[in-house]
């Protein structure tokens, strides 16, 4: 029962994302986040290793993470919900490489050391050979596995090309993008209603306590469907 409820919530979270768990059989959900040709590969990986994949809120400091089954029974990978499908896949491959390295070496090797680099290369090779990526991105990825950097965030070439594939809907909404009176949620999960502009910032009313707060126009927000 609990699984069903989670699954339903997950579908809602596509519009109004919150932390959710997902299991390997849910290919439909994967298809909403990944390039079509990658769905089978990734769902096989998830099934084989019994990974709990969490589609996470946007985190500024990372695209995803991997947690070994130390306190929990399953491997856990999280990926930010608002990445474009190519960035989502690359992030998943990065974290999945951590999983494989953990299985073989536990914590005896460096997080992005030789073992991780070789594993990442092998996995990326597999994905590149299926022809999932558009030509420009494939070229940058080929280059990056020849000289594998730890994170795709720090690889400027790669992130520039990836940004070209950001669809409008996956780009971060800011307070200034919202029409007046719109209800939105901040990254801390609090809800506000957008009010008038006062000099630079917007006066927004908290739905928790009715108080007015000033918001910088570039504050990242999520739209609340009501
Ligand atoms: Zn890493």
C-alpha cells in the first residue's frame, strides 16, 4: 500500500516536485526524465542493483549523489529533478559509477580516483555506443572520457553544451517570472503569495503566518498548483 501511495505522489511531483522514492519497475517515470533510448539501460541498472532512485529537489551544490547500503539495505542514488534529460543521464552514470566502485573497493579508494574514472569511462562508452546523445554533446563526452574529470559541473565545455538542451520548462523559475498573486514555494518548502514590487524586491505574503516578506527577484521558486 505504501508503495502505491508513493508512486502516485511521484506523478504529482513532476509538477510540484518533492522528495520521492522510486523502484526499478517504474519505467514510465524514468521516461519522463531520461532520453528515450536510455530508459532500458538505466532501468536494467536500477533493477540489477536494486537501487532506490530518488528524484530530488534542485540542490545548488550538486546534481546528484550516491549513498552505499550502510545504514539502509539498498544502494541509493539521487538526481535533481530539473536537469534536462541528457544532464540527468550523465549525472546518473556518474553516480552509478560510484556504486560499482563501492561494490568492488568499498571505501578503500578515492571517490574520483583511477577506479572511478575507469568505471565511468566504461559506462559512458556503453551509453555513447547506443547513440543516445546528439552529435555536439557526444563529441564533448568523448573528449571528457579521454580526460575524465570528476564532475560534469566542473567541466565547462560539457555544461555549456548541456545548457543548450535545457527546455524552457526545466529552467529554474524565479520570483520575478511569476504573475502577481501567484502562490509559490521556496527551496525551504515554505509557501508565499507574490505581491507588489517595492523598489527592487517583491513583497510576498507567507501562507503560514500571513506576514509580509521581501524577496529578491532572482530567488528560485517552484510554482504551486492550487
Ligand atoms: Zn562523484
